[in-house]
């Protein structure tokens, strides 16, 4: 009977932790949605988005890169938790995980040190990065960028966490579309 009570207490504690985590995810999404509805300052929204991802998922860092179609390269537009030396380590276009994510699917690198898709394993080790997940940012059926999340320990992500990250990526696309539409309307009005 005591063992059953202990087992039930353990199950209840796990369910409680899962609900707390879900609440953090919902609070994060609400915070980002509120920012999107209150401003057209894309940089402010994207900075909040990466910070929210780090906080809600309890991870090391996050970065958001968008495709510059004219120059055909990925541009870092927001980051949180990464050092300047890591950010400036070199071009990311050769990174196979980013290339894969640009096809529209999430890419998880469980162990940066041993995965051949990671092109800067030494820099990642110096930064204290063990795992990376890259989530595509889709806008009207086109992948326009990647939300990358970094952990300090090897980590597998739950389905709920991946759904949360995908929702954040969709929020980024929405913010970019709102700003683009505003600029278009402003230009038409000025014309």
C-alpha cells in the first residue's frame, strides 16, 4: 500500500511538472502574441521571441536567422544567450542542419561534437553547446528562415517542446508579414 501511494505521488508530481511546463509555454506564446499586436518593430518582437524560447524551454541560447534573398545567405536577426565570438565564428551556409531545416523540417543535432552536420564543433564546445535544434520559419508555404535553439547538455525534445518551438517560429513569420504589409501600405499611401 505504501509503495502504491509512493508511486501515485510520483505520477502526480510528474503530471504537475508537465502542467507547469505547459503553462510556461502558453505564457511565452501569449507574451510574443501581445508584442506582435502592440508594435510593428520586428526587431523588438524577434528579440523577445528568442528570449522567450530560452526562458520557457530552460535552454542555453536561441538565434533566429532569415534568408536574405538578394544575397542568398542567412542573416542573424536576433539572438539570446550566445557570445560574440560564437556568433562571429564564420558563415553558416555550409551548416547541413540549416540547409535541411530550409527544406521545411525540424532538424535535431543531439550531440554537436559527433554529428557531421555541425560544422563548428570546436566553437560549440567552447561555447558550452551540446545539442542544437533548427526549426524552419514558414511564411505562406515558403521557408524564410530558421529558429535555432541550443542546449548545454545533450537533450532530446518532447513533442510538446517541438510544438512550442514551431509555434514561436510561426509567430516570427506573422510578425514579419505584419511589418511587410505595413511597409507596403505605407508606401502605397505615400505614393
